[in-house]
C-alpha cells in the first residue's frame, strides 16, 4: 500500500472516530435541552424552582425529599440519576412509553415524547452519573408522613384571590 493511501485511510478513520464521538455529545446536548424545557428539574431537582433554575447541573435530577400530598397520598419525585443507572436505553424508552404515575407527574406527556428525544434525555442523565439517594417511598392516603410536603389539593375560588400575588418585573 502506498503512503498516500495509508494517509487517506488513516484520515478517514480519524474522521469516523471524531463523528462517533460527536454524535453522543449531540444527543447529550439535546437531552439537556429537553430536560430544561420540559420542567423535569422543577420537581426532580431540590430547590430548582425556588432558585429560578440557578442550581448547578451537577445537582440536577437527584430526586426530592419534599412530597406532593393529595387524595392519592403523598408522592415523591424519583431520583432520575439513580433510576437511569439501573436501566438500559431501550428499557428507559419502554418505561417512559408505559409510565403511569401519581400526580403531579405528567406521565401522559412522557408517552408523547419521541423515542429519539427519550434516548437523548437518557444520554444526558447518564452523562451526569449517579448522585444522591433514593427518594422517600410513596405514602398511601392516611399514612404517616415523615417529610415536608406540598399540599396539592385545589381550594374553591372563594378562598383564593386570583393572580394578585404575581408581580411583573
């Protein structure tokens, strides 16, 4: 084989290698974008909503010890970083497409997300690595609640004065 052909083949090999390395990075970036715009952090990252999203990425999606209390009992946002470590990408897609969860999780929207976007979210969450601890277990109605919780039960309109508490900047 002549030197020029070897150089071309090696260059082609490096190009493929660079492409193979950039494809996952693109999926990871897409996954981060999806996580940001769908509001996953609002519940699955402690303090995220209260701090206007100013939480370091290294602390994202570790579950939340603050529950949501309603007629169903008390549900807790799962630690997605630990969950994803226990699933393959295909298992995550299947899990998401068949998910039925307690409020306030919008499980029905998970079923609408494209497979490619679910795979991208998996790539992103996996890129963060495992962190945190398991979220508290579900507490059935009437059970003993040992954590802080948000009372997620609507009140009648006569007890609420509309949006007067919202101010514009």
